[in-house]
C-alpha cells in the first residue's frame, strides 16, 4: 500500500484507510508511539495499563492460588 504526505493546516499528515486502522486494532484519537530508524517511520499502539476499574469489571470472583488450575 502507498499513501502521500499532505498539508494539514500548518502541519503535514498521512491518511490511513479505515481498513488499515481496523486490522491494526487502532481507533480514532488513539495515541501512538512513533519511532524512526534508518529512514523508516514506525507507528505502534502505546501500551496502556488497565485501570483498577477495568480490572475489577473483568474479575469473575474466583482466585487462582499457586498450584490450582482449571
């Protein structure tokens, strides 16, 4: 796939098709890490720890103790 760098206000931007974002699991307004190495620009999802509320909502009420497995 190819894309172009375009003027976007006083900046430059690259448009990515919706299908590309979907396949990468990236949503609108998501913060990405940008790295540049040997002339290659890489965009990657920023790792985000889950909040306590998110973790609590996933809890099924069972504790896994050492040596116990389902």
